[in-house]
């Protein structure tokens, strides 16, 4: 028997033993979430023409936009039905080969903008580019300039998301892994990598400080309304971590919420509640494999391709789920498109004027859902 086949047989046998008490289909099925509303299929679709993967969405201080970063490295701005999407900014100056909507092998050249946030005081747009670090561009757009490219003498590997504290003049941001890059995000999840970090960039001193280490896929970031704590999504463990910034517990970390799936970005609404987009709900298999790195490593060794790895973790039925959390981390609402009729693999939910603007790292559109 060749080693690949042997490994596959071993994995299957172990799975069969581990899950013998489950119905095999249920193993890969996204779970039912009690109290959730299967309403998101009613969202209106806004196509991002000629582009895919609008991962994060942000409106400027005048309510213009949204702006979104897409897979070919551009940041686009929605100018309304008449004008549609216009090119606003980019993070790389070497864009001559960045002509295909989706070319993961060129992401380190073209840039891959993920988290976006406006500094309300200056009107500048800050960009967490997965490959090129933290960048900034003025309100007129164009080529973004570097803000942070390395931390503790090492280049950032997988910059992911941020939030800005205007009072303190600092930016809290994540690097998902010090080992893997964005196009290898399934490896972060499956290999048991815990090299994710939360950092703080001080705009006046230009200093970067690591606040939290050893995070298993550090992802979305959001400050509380009063600035007393910052949340970080820990994707692999399906948790939201809370780091106290002020008060007697300053510097301590708590688990803020445990979620029914893998969290991506977190965005606060005007009431101080948090919307968390789940990339996918965690099937029994996904939860098991993400907490047993040996199994994930075995799948990698067998040579599963990206699609196989992704669907084994994201479930055999594509779907969308968003969770609203209170300031204390209680689940207030779960909205879903259980069948993936309209939305799937969502990455961010931004609430504005009674609507949810819903982004996706993989789809060629955003969704607009009226609350
Ligand atoms: C620009 O990108 C191409 C790949 O598309 C690369 O071969 C080349 O070295 C890059 N040039 C610079 C100046 O970085």
C-alpha cells in the first residue's frame, strides 16, 4: 500500500471510530443554531463588477461608499446606481500583471486589501493588506503608503483587520499568522498554528507593540463603544477574545463569546453591539479537525487540494451566518441563509441606517439586507 493510501485509510478508520455515534451526513452538515432566523436569503445583491472577494466594507465620514478591497488588490468605491463602482485606491505600485479578478499566486505582488477603516478625524483610509502590511491613503485615494510593514524585526505575514481608537490615536490590528500567508489560510486552521497576534500601533510615536500572542488564526478586530476593551476573533477555536484596555482588569484576556462557527470580521453598530460574520458554521467534523491538528496535518499530507480542504471544513452545503453580540458577549441574534440561496462565506457585516451591508471574501458581490 502506498503511504498516501495508508494515511487515507488510517484517517478514515479513525474518523469512523470517533464519529461512529453520528449519522455520517450530519458529520459534514452545518449545525442548526437554536433561535436563528433563516432570513438572509432576502438580501439584495450588489455585484462588484469585474472583481471578486469584497472582504471588508467601510463608509466614509460623509456616508459615502461603501468602499471595499477586492481580490485583485484594488479598493473600489460604490458611487450609487448611476456611476456604479469606481477605482479608489490600491496598495501596490507594481500592478501591470494584476489583470485577473482572482489570482492568489500574485497576491503578494498586487496586494490583498482585507480590513478597512476610516480615521474619522483625518478622513484617511487605513488598509490592512494581507501581504503588504498596514497602509494608509488620503481621502482622494490613489496609491496607499506604508504605515507598518514589520514587527519585532520580522515582516508582517498575514495582516488581517483593524480598529482605530481616535481618542488614543492608536490602531489595533491583527497578523493572522507569522508562518502562513493569506492564500494558505486553510493551513492556518488545519495545522494547529497559534502564531497569530494582536498589535497596537501608536500614530504619534510610530511604535508597534504586540499585545497578544499565540492566537489560533487572529482575525477580526473591534473596539468597544467606550474603548474599555478590544475584541479579537480567534477563527480556529470559534471564539471571540476580549482584551481589557482600561480599568482593574487592563491587560487581561477573557473569552468574550463562543460561536457556532468560524468568525471572520467583527463590526460594532451604533448601539455598541457587535456583528460577527461567520465564514462558515462548524460542522462536527470541522470542529473536530480544527481542535485535532494531527488530523488536519494528515489531510494536508494526503494532498487534499484547497477546494477539498475548504469544503470539508466549511461543510458540504454553502451557507451564510451572522451573529449579533451584546456588549457583554451574549448572543442577541443569529441571521442565516441556511441554504446559501443568496449569500455564502460571508466575511463582514456592517450595520448602517437599518441595513446590513454584508461582505464576502470569496463571492463576486455584497449583500444588502433590510433589518
Ligand atoms: C513586479 O511584479 C512582477 C511579477 O508580476 C515581478 O516579476 C517584478 O519583479 C516586480 N517588480 C518590482 C519592481 O517589484
